[in-house]
C-alpha cells in the first residue's frame, strides 16, 4: 500500500501548457501516473503530450472524473487555482507553485477544510507512491519500492535522503514534500497519521528544518500515538536568526524555530536525528532491528502464552468430548476447508 | 521585507490611525526646519532596520530647536548594530500617560493572523513576552470572518478601563487589522500605543514587515525598499533570482534547493569547517545563475574554497557544469573549487567539468571534507589577500 496517491489516482494538471506544467506532465505520465487531463483557460480542445486540455476544472472533472489535481500556475494565479479545484469537487490538491502570499493561504486553507478536501503545499515538490503514481516534480528514478515512508519540508534535501535510502537498499512506500512555506495545507502530523495507518509502511523518515514549531508538535504526536519507528533530520543548525533561508518558512523569529529546539524535541520523543543525510539509512536499520527484536520477544512471549492457553483449551475439549461427544464438529471443519482449496485449484 | 518607521507611519496615517505630526529627513538642516515648524519639543528617531535602536541611543527627546540640531547631528551617520543611520524621523513629542502594545502577526500553528495586546507596552515588551506572558492577551482571528467590532472592543478593554479610551483603541485595532491585509503584511505593530493627558489614544511608533510573497501586487511598497540598508551581495542575489545570506566563515557554498543548502552548511560545520554563506541557486539550472552565484561568492575576501553541491532533479547537472565552466573562464577564480553533482545528466556534467580539470566527488560527505581540507591548506591562501 501507500498513502494519498496510487493506481486509482486520476490526475489533472493545472497550468499544463506552461513550461513547468508541460515538462512535468510528461514526466509524470512516463512514471505511470494516470494523467487524465490538463487545464489552461483558453487552450481547451488542444492536447499536450497526448493529454486532453480543458478550459476549466469544472469541465475537466466532468469529462474525466479526476480525483486529484496538481498546480503549476504562477504565484499570482495559484490561490485561484486551488479554489477552482476544490470547487470542482477535487479532494486532493497538490500545489507546487512557490511564492504564494501567506495571507491568501490562510483563507484558502479554511475553504479547503470546509469542503472536505486536502491540500498539499504550496511550495511542495509533490509526492511519489513508488511504482504506482508520481505527482509533482520529484525525480522518479531515485525512488525504489519498499517499506519506508518519507515526509519532508524540503525538495532537493528530500531527494538526497531518498537517494541515501535507495543506495543502501532501503525502499519507500510514499515520499512526500509538505512544502517550505509558512502556511501549508498538510503538516507533519497529518502525514505521520497516514503512515501509521498504512500497513505497508514499517518506518518513517521525517525531514524538518528551522522555523515554526511543526516538528516539535510532530515529536509529541510520535511519542503519544505512533507504533512505527521514526528517524529525523533537521536542516539549518547553522542558520542565523531573523534571516529567511530560501524557503519562506525557514526563518528563526523571536528565538523560536531553532534547529537545536527541534532536535531536542525529537530526541525527547525517542526519534534519533541524523547529522548527515547519509546517516539516515543506518538509523532506519537500527530502529527496525530494535523493533524486530522487541516484537520477536513479544511474539515468543505471546506464543508461549498462546501455547499455554491452547493446552488448557485442548484439555477442556477433551473433557467436554468425553462428556458430550462434541469432537465430531472439530473434525468436519478442516475437511470443508481443504475441499474449497482444491476446487479453486481446478 | 522590512520598511522604515516613517514609511509605516505614513501607511497608518492614511488608514486613519492617529499619529503625531512628523517628517523623515536626511540632513541636520531639514531636521532643524521640522523642529522649527512644530514649534514644540520633538523626538529625533533613527531609521534603521534593527530592534533596540532606542536602547542604542538612536531615539532622543529634544526640548527645543537647538537640542534637535544637536541630536540630529549625533544620530545621522551613527552606527547602530552595524547599520549606518541615513535618515531620522522628527516628530512632535507627545505627553505620555500610559504605554500599551498592539501587534498583529501571522501565526503558523493556528493558520490565522493573531492579534496581541498588552497594557505593559514600551521598550521592554520582549522581556514582558518572555517573563510574564500572561500580561499579553492574544486572539487568533478567523481569516474568513475577519475581525469583528466586538472582538476589537474586548481586546481594547484589556488595555483601558475608560470607555472613551476603549472606543478609540478598538477603532485603531480595527484599522490596524485592515492595514495588515491591505499591504500583505506578516507583522504590523504599534509599540507604544499611548494615551495623552487630554484623553487621546495615539500611535507613536509604527512597524510593518511585508510578506515577500505578496510583494508582486504592491509596487508602491517595493519602491520603499532601502537598498542602503541591505548587504550588497544579498541585493545582487535577489536581482539574479538567487537566495543568499552571508555568514562569517571561509567556505563559499553553492547548492540547489534551500533545504539542501542548509544541510550542506550544517555538514561543513559538523566536519569542523565554517561556511561563508547560504546560497540557493533555485530549481532551474540556467548557467547564467551559476555565473552570478560564483561572482557573489568570490566577492567575499574571506572565502578560501568553494563548495558546489547539486542534486539534479529538475536542475540538470550538465547545465550547472556549463555554468561552472563559464564562471571559470570569465572570473578566473584563484581559490580551489570542489564539486559534487549527482542526478539528472550527471555523466554529461562530468565530461564538461573535465574541460577545467574538475572532478565530481562521490558523496555529499566527501565533498564537504574536501572543501574543509582545501580551505585550511596553505595553497588556498597563496593567491588570496584578505
């Protein structure tokens, strides 16, 4: 399994005729994503890389039954594109655009929530569910199918971490960038919750950076609610306060949002933090081995307990059989099962 | 982006927030003229983008015109935390009865603008926030609903008991909220908001920070940018569509992507080096950008080695390699450069780099260690005079 996107994803590309939109529409299609259409007002009826282009989201959704959209339009039009997608009934909107005004985002966030949709980004690199679907701008050749979920506030740093995992033979379920802005649609906790619920994900890598307190809150969540191991990385230990480090959200302000605080919070929640992205695979291996050992211990214990219980039960049954002759029933059931199996084979 | 107090108070005044009369001047003669015009005691206030200017001596009370002349002379040209004062604001001095604080800031956690008010305003508000946070009252405003009059009244009532003052303050809070949205601010602040002996509420200071992402629809505010107050390299970087922050170390860094750029700097520090800057060349890989980036890094005389780390995704490694070759030929750098290029078109990039005898390191950790070693070696320091 995976989270958010898979083979059922039917994608519309908003801004498909632009430079970035057209390039990535092709890349996504090549990866195997079901790109069912694109939207550029005024370009309806044309095609882009064989993908039909529509004038509006309303029309695109009506004709393609799309359930997901990705936005590549320039910043002045990006917020409008989010409203348009949600208004057309799209339930998952991924906004790649960087440079969206934060105050506009606060308003659209409320709208998305009220309409039961989910927004990822803005300023997100998108996501990949390995071997199923890729939405956004992440390079498809660095991922490998496996059981680790990756969630990050960054783009290329995420690729670096994914590449470190893949190079070490550790594959991924879904890799997702939540975006480097101050106001974003989906936070770490939302994604951690999804990874915890996803049966194929066995461990999670969380890549944070300076600014805000999202990592601290995520650490609390992991401590309280997650059974799966989480490994962390925090960028910006060297960042001076008050300076925006590229991402709009990467800024230490009023003494809050430092890397030191975040690393402390993660460690306190039992999340080891890598000093270099290349350390991440080893931390994952350690954590998974620890968990295996722990659960093996538990399994042994529970197996022992079960065996004990079985013996007791058998003893009971024997007693009961002697009394009432109920052994017949227990022998009939397995027979029925084998019969079913054999019919399937034929 | 930050704007100066005199610019912010202009925006406040046009929104109907009461401010004292004042003029921004850059010569002593103009400061004296302003003081003469007001014909009463004035304040002379340094206009610099840094907090704590009052404590640094950049805000002074002048009883008369002569005192205004003396203070203007002292403050103009003064150095406040490394910034030179080129402009002073001369305002009528107000008689102060009480000092309160009112601010609106974007709050990431609640995804809403949060209004903060405190009856304990003035220069020590940061200390109040740190030591007695209960003295600051906060309200997260639903961005859809907007600030309602009753909410503004409730907040104002935390500042004053007198209904006359509450009404005035509530009106100011409403107007401040409008300013916040109108200019795409990330912060608007009045500290202090004062009351006068004749029962007036007046904003005698003004601060506005603008969300950089909102600037595209505010040409009038972009025009307020004070280029003198900026690091020239940071300015050139912005013009060239690069993100740059200068630091104090000796290893120049050039990376694609903000997160990876931060992580690379961190790793330099982790292995015992010291980065000279943060520089993100962004997602596109225009060779011209690489050239500009190199020029900015080389301008820093402290730089002893340059570290280039590129993870090609959208960015094509061959484009970056072409940029590096261009920079080599045009700028002829006299310090060692180490490169690590991986991802899209990596092989082509390696071939291009051979032209200038550069080899790409295998891993991120390797290239960082190489850069540190080179920056420390004497060879790097030969042709370089700081």
